[in-house]
C-alpha cells in the first residue's frame, strides 16, 4: 500500500471524519479538510477528478465525496 497523506472532505464533516478513521486504521495519514471545497483550487491545491486520475486503481465503482 502506498504511504502518504490522504485528504478527505465532505460538506458537513461527518463523512470525512468517518473516512479519516478508516484511512488512519489502514496506516495512512488522514488530513480532514475543514473548509469549503471550492476554496481548494483558489489556494493552489491541485485537484484531480476521477476521470483525469491516471493512477486510479479502483474497480470502476463510483466514489463518494468523503
């Protein structure tokens, strides 16, 4: 499994906190984003959509926003 941070976000924070606990349990470092997602690109974070991510190793299932 790759090491590193996994950033999680949801509108209310509830789903992101649940996702962060799973990420931590898997040995990765969760970063819970506590701001409007629309502000991410404004501050210089590179956003990758599932359609653009050539490193996606999922089985094709739709992802969640958590």
